[in-house]
C-alpha cells in the first residue's frame, strides 16, 4: 500500500493560457541567477497573475527574472543546474487513523501551570526517589541531634558518621550494578503483566531507579562533611601535638571532601549536559581516587585507634570490627567486578531517526530492559543501556 505522504514528482509542463488559475502557485528562484532583487520576483508574480500561464495541479513550478512572457524559463538563457522548491503534498487522511491509532482529542490538562510544574517536572519520580533517599539520612541526623539534646551528651561520633558515609556510597554503587538492574526489571517488568493497570503503572516507575544512586551519593557527601567536623573536634579536644598519622588523616579527609564536592558540581543536570565529557572524567577518575583514599584513611584511623584507644587489641582485630571497612570492601569489589566481564563484541548500529539508534548484537539474545554497558575506550568512559 502506497503511503499518502509520498507522491512521484514530475516536471511541470506549461498549460494553455485559458486554464483556470490554481489556488496555490509555487515559485522558486534560480540560485545561479545574477539578479536576485525583489523587483524581479514581483515582476514574475505579476506575469503569472495576469493570466499569461499558470501552473495547475503540478507538484512544482519554476520562475526566474529571465523567464519568457508565459512565465517559464527559456532553457537557452539558463544554466542547466536549476534548483526548485518542492511542494509537500499533505494527505487528506488523518495520520493517526492511517497508522491505526486513536485520533480522539487529548483530555484537558489537570490543574494550572504551577501545579503541573511542581507535580510532573520538579516533582518527577526521579526527584521523589532522590528525596526519599536523602531525607532518610536527614531523619537519622535529626534523631542523633534530638538524642544528644535529651541526654546532654554527644550521641554521634565520627566513627558512626564514617559508617554512614560508606553505607550511602555502597547503596549508590549497588543500584548501578548490572545484575541488580536486571533483577529490578525482571521483578517489576515480568510478573506484573497479570496485574491491573494501576499496579503496572506503579511498577513502571522502576525506570527512575537512578534517584537512589544520586540520593545516596549526595547524602554520603553531607555525611562526610559531618564526619570531618566531628573528627576535627575530637582531635582538637585532645592535648598534645598532632602526630604524623593524624596529620595524614587530615590531609586525606580534606582531599576526599574536595573531590566529592567537585563530583557533585559536575553531576548537576545542567552542568552535566553542557560539559558531559568533563562529568564522565571527574565521575570516573575522581571516584576511583576517592575509593583509594578511603582505604588509606580507614587504615590510618585503625592504626590510630589501636595505638591510642585500644592498646591491648591488635590492628587486625580493630579493623575487622569496623563496619565501614566491610562496606568499603564490598564497594571496591562491585567497582572491580564489571572489568572481569568486559568482552570485545561486534555491534551493528541501525539509525532509526536523527535522535534514535538501534544497536544489534549477534552473540546473544537481548531484550528491552536488559542492562548492558558499551564503550570504545574502557578506561575513559562506559555507557549503560537498558
């Protein structure tokens, strides 16, 4: 079946002068012409309107300053390269009906413009999940503050703040793991097909799982600022000079908070769009550096604790009792694990439109919702698709 959007275009032929004028007459100037003034265009229009010759039911017609009195160009006076303007033929059939879609008018928008912005733009599912992750951490901080005020003594230590930092970083890394993402889509995208529409609509919000990643990362940065304040207060309250171990702890701690803030700045949506390559580089290389500094910091703090607070306990005993060490170990393994599964595969790109590309694989069956990562420069950047 021929599409109503396409029609074979044939060159226009002159018709007798007595032919009825067309409702629409298309004009196109010869781009090779020396005189492109508006007077010549108006002169040609008058020739066509005076009944000399009109173009009737033709896809296009040409006119130029050097045209003869009948409104068409003399081939002897023109270059062979003539550029014409093509008139697009609009079908009488409704596009939606032609493709078998419902052409009923859309229902009216709910609420005013401010309500729609707060509900669907500012209050998107992604941001609501982000706020849920961040406000959960804010509630924990508030709980510690209230308890400290009731019992009139500090209830939050820098060790607890360090545990909160590693817990949030672990959450941010876990939700980006391919196996976890595939499990999300298997749970919320497979068995829910038998559920009613409202339940399937709720399950479709799983596509905004990235709010957990960003919410955990931002919360970890704020927890680290609290950790740094408590650490400084703890060290300053003790008498005696600052030893080498604590000096290095200070150095690594302030380097970590600096890099975490830089990563947040480049991850801000507007900055990320304008400077995407910089975002990729800071997120990757600074992230790896922060993890390495976390390892150095935990080792130094364990050595400081075993020397000053637990002199009768060994370094290893103090280390394994630190919850932050275990979570940092899992985080490091999750970061290193994807590198063990990296393979060189052939990928065929099929361009569907100016903004959509379909990637075809021949080594295995893939399906929508499956998380995979592609890259042509593994050390520089990888892009996850689902």
